[in-house]
C-alpha cells in the first residue's frame, strides 16, 4: 500500500487560470499523488495552451505508490454543463463547479483522499447560476459539519482571522468572548496537531486603534479580550496581547509569534500579502482533513495565455502534502 498522501486537486472556475495551474502542477512529483476533480476537456485545452504534456489517468493508476511521471494526473471527471471558454465564466456551470468541490471533499471524508487543494472560484458566476455562495471555506465546513478558522500563511508569518467576510460595520458585534475562545482553541489545536508546535505563541490583535488605549478608543479590549486572554493564560497558554495592529507586525517582533490572530479580514491580510503574496496560501483550520487553497482569484484576463504564476498553487500543494503526511503518521 502506498505511503504517499493522496491529495484531491480542484482547479476551481473552469474559465479561469485554475486548469492551467493544475497542468503545471502535474509536471512534477510532489511526494503525493494528485487526483484532479475537474473536466477532462478543459484540462487538455489548458495543456495545449501551455504546450505541456498531460496524461489523465484513473485515480487508481495515480496511486500506485511510485513517483508519478511528469505530465501524469489522476482524474475524477466532473464535466461542465456547457463547454468552458477561458476568460468567460458561465453561470450554467455553477453547479458542476460546486460539485467538484463537494465530490473532492466527500472523498476526503471517506478517507479516499488525505487532503484537498483548491483553486480559485468565481463567486459571482456561482451566484448567478442560482447557488447562494459565500465561499469555499464555508461550503466545506458545512459539508463536514464543523467550525473552522481561516488562516493565511507564507514563509514569513501565519495570520488567522476572528471574522472573515463581514462588512466593517458588522465586525464589532461579531467579536464576542465565546467566539474568540472557539477561534483560539481551533487555532491552537491546529498549530499543535498539524504544525507540530507543542506550545504555540499566539499574538492577538486588538480591535481598536492602539488596542483601545485603555478604553479611550473603545472598550472591546477591556471588556472582552483581556479577561479571556488572562483566563486562557491561566490554563498555560502562550498568548501575547491584545496588541496594537500597527506595530504588531514589526520585523523584530515576528520571531516571537507562531501565529497572529487578527480581528477582521483587512486588519491582518494586507500585511501578509505584502510580505509574500506569491507564496501565500489559505488554510482551513478545524477540518477533519487538511485543506489548503491558493490565495488569489480566477484572473480571467490571464486565462489560457500561459502566463499565470503557479507559485501559490505549488505552495498549497507542498503544504497540504506535509500536513497530510503528518496526520497519517500520527494515526499510523
């Protein structure tokens, strides 16, 4: 039996750059068997556009435990309703785009795959196709029936989010002691289990400028955050903060943290993306299997031209393979 992880690879929006990035990924051995959940014809068109070889094989052929040949990719075929054209998302394909994600995730839940790597989807096209869609993270969490935390990471830092895709007006009401504690417990557990950090050092950002400045700029830090952090420190947790967000990311401070918890999307992610956007990946913590996604969009204007940067997908595959291997070792 193969000891190589089996990773489900979902290219995402068939009209975007996801298919050609998947073709590029098939050109090398990742120490894991890649199984694409996608449309055969779309992948072959992407390979033609890139001038790269691509042999699509059955999932069983892609999991024999031997290093794969360049250009070989396992395939679970999920054809679109209408032919995908690069650069032109088609709402009629919304259901098959979502079905690819759900089918790949179901394979992970059954144990047929050890993790999932997801490419970018086009939310507007999915919603225009009649499917209310807020994001892939929410879709996979609902399918698995678990609470999750979004964390983005690159070679410089890891940033988790207490709230994700909310209007800024809604963020303060979403910051509660119970919610923050759930988020911190998921984050700490994932750092221990998946990243092998026995005592994670987590920096927690304040919500308000200057972390509230002793209540002069808001009371969320005094009333919600400080009591919670003090209680968890009493349980032996290594927590720093609440910290002013404008100085928490100074280079001399970053070595003191294993992860940063930001209170909202644009508080932490601009810093992470500035520090290394091309290598950034999106990790869903708290899932029963590793899920890592690219940290970029569908780039419709680049689709089919062979110029899209595969760095984020490559980083996502490398990390997902490591996380899957660690989980397999732990349960062996």
